[in-house]
């Protein structure tokens, strides 16, 4: 499971194996926390707080912090095209 977790972190963030290993360790072996830590540049507590504020949804966290477009922004873009 640890190896699979590293692979998920690397796939989601684009980081390398050593970075994924470090993120996994620092996150308490919690994949969602590790991913948010990498994207937001925060520690475990910051990532956990962000996830809690957004019902554990990575996409919602990243949208709220401007790291990706929200679903409504993507829908608006398709309408404008």
C-alpha cells in the first residue's frame, strides 16, 4: 500500500519518487494530505485544515486556492467557446 500511495502522489502532483516518499512520511501516510501539502506548500496541519474545510475533497481545496479551475469555471468556459 505504501508503494501505491507514492505512485498516486507522483501521478497527482508530478513530483519525483524521493519527494513523494517525503510527502507521504510527513503527511502521516495520508495520500490526500500529501497531495494538498505539495500543491499548497503547507505542512500537514495546514493541509488537514484545508481538507476539513472542503469536506475532504482535493479538487475543492485546489479550486479554493486558485490552483485549478473550479467546476463552474470550467462549465462557463465551455459555454463561452
